[in-house]
C-alpha cells in the first residue's frame, strides 16, 4: 500500500516536471494588426529560440498547453476563441499578447470590438506592449509556467500576472 | 529461455534509447539551424506531460487504436530481438501503421482524414522497398530468419549496397522526415498542421510517440543487420546513416506525395531490383 502511494507520488512529480518543461503553444490571431503575430513568430527564430525551454508552436488545440492570443476580440471571432479554448485539454494557460489582447488597446471603443481576451475566456498572464517584444513574450510564457506551477500547488501563485 | 529474457530486457531498454535518440535528433537539428535547442531529455518531458493531460477523446476507437499501435511496434521489435522471421516482423510493423491510420480515420475531421490518407500513401511508398530489402537479405542468407544472417561471413553491405540505399530511402519515409513529412510534421506548422496526429491528444499522443521511438530503433536495427560481422562497423554504419538522415531532414523542404511515389517507385525500386538481380548474376 505504502509503496503504491509512493510510486504514484513519484510519478506525479515526474509528470509535473514534464508539464513545466514542455509547454506546447498554440497561437490564435483574434484581430491583430499582425504586429504582435510577427513578434510571436520571431520567438521561434535562431535569435530567440523558444525551443530552448521545450516550447513548440504546435498549431493544434488538442495538443497545446498554452494559448497565445493576439489582437482584440470582436463579435465575429469570439465564438472561435471560445471553441479553441474549450478544445484544449487541462491543465492549460492563456496568455494575452499585446495591448490589444490585454484590453482592446487603441480599438477599445470600436463598434465591432468586444474588448480584451479576458472578456471571453480567463487569462493567466498579460503581456502589454504595442507590439509586445519577443523577449517579453518569452518571459511571459515563463511567467505563465509559474502560474501553472501555482495552480498545481507546487508553489505560491506569482504576485503579478502582468508582465512589465 | 535465455533468448526470451534477453529480448525482453532489450525491448525495455529500447524505450529510453529511442527517447534519447529523438532528443539527440532535436538537439542536432537545432544546432544545424544555429539554435541552442531543447535539453537532451526533452522527448521524455513531452511524453510525461502528455500522460498527465486530461482525457479529450472524440471517439473510443482512438484509444484502442493507439494501444494497438504501440503494442504492435513493441511486438515487431521483440520479434527482431528474438531473431525471428523478417516477414512476420514486417506484417506486425504494418499493423502498427494501419491502426494509427484507422484511429485518425475514425473521426470526421478533415485534417486528420487528409493526414490519414497521406500516411497511407507513405506506407504505399515504403512497404515495397522494405519487402525488397527483406527479399534481398533472404537471397543472400537463404532464409527469412534474422538468426541466419549471423551465419554469413561477410557483411551484407558488400553484397547489397544499393539495397541499403533503398532502405535508407524507406527509413526517411517511415520516420516521416523531410522531404517526406507529408502526413504529419514534428516541428512547426505545415499546411495540414499535425495531419494524422490531429485527433490524438494527451495519453494517446504519448503512446504514438512511444511507438515512433520503437519504430526508429527497429529500423536502425534493420540497418545494423547490414554489418553484423563487427560491432564497430555496426556502430559506424548506424551513426553515418542517422547523421545523414538528420542532415537530409534539415536541408530539404517538404515535397508532394506525387513526387514521393514517383521517386519511390521509379529510381529507388529499380535500384533495389537491380541489386538483387546483380547478386544472382554475379
Ligand atoms: S498591440 Fe499593437 S502591434 Fe499588437 S496587435 Fe495591437 S495594434 Fe497590433
């Protein structure tokens, strides 16, 4: 009995380690001007090399752990955003990249704009900036991992969810 | 009995070996692209993480298919370690690939369906090649048993050099490396995103990943048969083959399935048949 418990505990520890070390990312462009999208893609280039942290841009919600959203949410794509979020298996994290995704940015009061991503789905980390720098995006993903660790009960939740 | 135990131990060791090989592959790929690359143990982290994901299964068939896929891969490798029949091994290996496709086809998702069709085309391209390789080995050794290869005095590579090239070609298709990452791609985006893997998620995807590791080891094992006489030769052959594989993966872009079929059935098949005829005439 004791051994079984210890084994499950050890396995749980390894799985948690895997969760922290291999966040696969899916990138969804809500209604971005493409500025932030280019920066997200820049993270994958040799200069920034996201794969160092085990991060892969996977493009399939069923495989992804982290949802990177750029751009404002509008009435047309809010259902799509919700759908992608729902298709991701737990545990998952959402990162709003760029001022638009954080709050609606310069498009805030437009007639077709709902606002930031958090109007539709819960957001774990906000990365402001127009456009958000690749360094900020990488640090934001790492901060999201801290949030995930906090949610798993491995450590206290980080004090801030806004990366500045 | 001893052989059985040995095969079991070797099979158990093949799992970490396959994972390490996959990690090395990713690291080397990154270095070739002048990136740092993920840690060597990254594939293990990936699989562990996938095991911990909540289930998200669209169709129970998927779970069944992923289990059959990994079991068949393991069985094929086990048969290889038991030094069994090459033809039987070939059929078991095919079962693994077929069930992967069957799982993807069990869901009416266009992406997974397109991926599954392309996986079938890939099988169509590499299966005749691998069959011919086995026929070639049998024509040298006189039987389809792996054990009989060891009775031959000279390395098979000297008698079947062109067949080895054909095997390398089949290896690239079987492992889905560029330019043949047609049905699914391991890195980044492709036009059909994750192709045949689209609908497998969490633990099921982890099982498919395991089966991929085992397949890699099996195919490298088949390559090793070509220089069975000396251990050093075997290692040199495998290292050169795998490095060439990674290099090709990095310097080529994805081609269409039509191109793949044309090349597999044209020059490569001709090369393989020529080698077997040459062996008989000589
Ligand atoms: S934050 Fe700026 S760069 Fe990013 S999507 Fe909005 S307007 Fe474009």
